[in-house]
C-alpha cells in the first residue's frame, strides 16, 4: 500500500490572485474614504439643523411673548371694575 499524498506547497505567485487582492484593497480604501466624506457631510448638516432649530425656538418664544402681552391687555380691558 502506498501512503497518502503529503501536502505540497508551490512557490508560485499567481497574477490573478495578486490583481484581485489589490482590487479588494483599493475598493476597501475607497469605501472607507467615502464613509468618511458622508460622516463629515452628516455632521455639517446636523450642525446646520441645530442652528435652524435654535433660531426657530427663539422666534417662537418671541411670538408667544407677544401673544401673552396681547392676552394680558385684553383681559385687563375686559375686567369688570368692582
């Protein structure tokens, strides 16, 4: 009986494997770079939305103060004298 074949390793470098590995590395780097750009864009948009929200909140507070003053004026005019 013969012994089963032993593991053999070739000392060859296949060009297709090298090219696919390089393609995977380049595509991975481009993907990570694209994620970084999107994160920066989202951060800028979030800061802009926060700024708009603060401005809207100030505008609403001013309107509410104006409405409150008008209501106070109406209530003081319509209040019967005792």
